[in-house]
């Protein structure tokens, strides 16, 4: 291995968290705690992002279900009104007559 390749390897390894190298002796030191911390930080960040994404989706689903329930209740309330307006064409004229009749529930 020539010196330039070794220097590039040392630079690459030095940039990686937890790995240090001595170019003169070609010795490498691995700090597993630093590597674990780096990995844990990245994994935690991804878990937090996923958590936020899923939380937003679940919230949207719950709101949609609640809205659907409100619409359904409103439709049921309309059918349970005590009075309804019936439009009946009049035989005597072209006008329409309106009868307000009590619903029999």
C-alpha cells in the first residue's frame, strides 16, 4: 500500500465517528461507545420522525371518523324531525300546495 492510499484511508477512517488512526504506525483505534452513540442518535432521529408522521396520520384518521359520525348523526336527526314538509301538486291549479303534516314515529 503506497503512502497516498494510506493517507486517504486514514482521512476516511478519521471522518468516521469513533475510529482514529495513526498514519506513522498504521494503528487504528476503535471507540465502540462513540460508534454506538452515533448510531443511537441516527436511529432515534429516524424513530422520532416516523413517530411524528404516524401521529399526524392517526390524528387525521380520527378526525375523519369523528366528522363522519357527526354527518351521520345529523342525517339521522333530519329523519327524526317531528314535522316534515310535503309538496303535493294541486289538481285545481298549476300551483303547488304545501302541507305540514306531523310525522308518526
